[in-house]
C-alpha cells in the first residue's frame, strides 16, 4: 500500500471525514442541486488531501461495498476499529457522528464501477477548531490492478467561512503529515477487512447480524465455473470379419 498527499485540512479532521464518507448511501437518487454544489467544491476547494492505495479485492465486490456503505460501516464496527462513529439513514443520505467532534450529512453523487463521488456538509467541533463548518467532495477512482484494485482517493474541502478557508490553506504545512498518517491508518484497517472478505468471506460474514451477513454474501462474485475435462472418444465397435469361419480340424482316422 502507498499513500501520496497533496494537501490537507485541519489535521486529523480531513482524514476522518474521508473515512466517514464510506458510510454514505446510494439508496436515493442523486439530487441535481447537490451535484452542482459538489462541483463547486471540486473546482474551488480551500484544501485537498489525496492518496493511492492497492486494495486486495475484486473490483465488482469493492463497487458493491461502496454502493452499500452502511454494510461497510457495520463491518467496521464488528472489527472494533476506531473511531467508533455512529451512522444512520436520514433524509436523502446518511447522518454521521463520531467522538472526535465531526458531524454531518453525506450524499451519493455519482456511482459506477470505476468512479464513486460523495458530497457532504457538516461541522467539526474541536477544542482547537471550534464550530468549523464546511463542505466536502470525496472521489474514489478505481482501476483494476492484477487480482485487486488500485484506488485513488481525493477529498476536496471548502469552508463556509472564507476566513476559515484561508486559515485552513495557510496552516496546511503544519497538518499535512498528521492528516496523511490518519488516512493511511484508516486505509490499513479497510485493507484488513477486504483481505478477510476475499480470503474467508463466510468467516467474515459470521461476525455480522444475519441481514448484514446475507447482504455481504450476496455481493460476492460467483465462483468460476470449472469445465469438465473432455472424455476420451469411444472406440468404434469392431466390424464383423468378412472371412469365412475356419473349419474344425478333421479327426484322425483310427
């Protein structure tokens, strides 16, 4: 796995938001107004953070998990990973809270096997950065690589306040390392989950409630069909001989 950071926001908060967007939901159609707002954030962010990760998972399975992120959130909880955030369906998306002070609402914008885009609005309440409000656009760009996937993650953040946006971009050099460490740690945990699902899906499903276990198993690609080995062609039956049968030998005369 490798991660490459371009820019970051508010230290730990940016990477955490990137993780939280994994629990977005695509059960609702994308709102054109939200799509337009997401484009503003993508084109004019105050700060951004990005990383590229090699994930040991079938592309179709990863696509299914990103389309069912509440399931991924429940798997994360079953593994007892931190932060232990709370996610619930609300309105046209998902509302997320976590102990570090991040709270927000997240919506799907684009879904395809090679690209997933999520848009979120929320706030970070931290003793160092109280009442920071902003918007985020998170882009997953997925490319098959060997038996797995190369995933590039781009998170673009725009503060509601232009002053806070300026401060976030100005303080970027101080928070980049911390933000990337957090993103790498979170993706290492995600890689553990994906490894287990790929190698032992039923054992992983056994950690979950029945409805989640069934949903996970339904996402698995069908096993490859093994073609039976071709049987040897049957030998043709021997044709009857056209030669007359041999006469029995004459008995010697006494």
